[in-house]
């Protein structure tokens, strides 16, 4: 998880979480949008929640397949509008995310 150092002082702190998930957790049919970047397929959606005086809270949820598993990312930002929510760092992280394979998996 990535959060700013002052996150405890913020009402809705921005954060990024990256996870490794099994193949059974994701299905392409359940996702609103698809994006291809540098030959990689990404499925994603943006969820909106009430955030208060600082604006709405937006969460980008995106995943990509990698080997036999899936890498997922959630980035949460509070902004006045979806157009002002900058998910650039989240996209950069998920584009470069890889699994280090230290042992061969048995089938």
C-alpha cells in the first residue's frame, strides 16, 4: 500500500494498493471498461463515493493478467470531479507491475 506520510491527518487520504490474485477472482464480463497499453490488456472501472467538502471520493480498480494470476490495483483519490481525479500514478504502477517467478509452478 502506498499512502502519503501525512495520511493520518487527512480526512480522505489518497492511497494505492497493489495485489496478486488468483485467476478465479476476476472475470472480463464484470468490468465496465477495457484499455490496451503497450500490448497489455487492462480491465477497469471507477467507483464514486460521497466525500464531503473536499469533493467526491473516486476509486480506480484495474487488473491485468500475468502468467496464471492477476495483478490488481486500487487507487483512491478525493477530487471535486472525476475529470480532476488524477489516476496517472496508479496507471504507471499497474503498467509496470510484474510477478517475479522464483520457482516453477506445478500443474
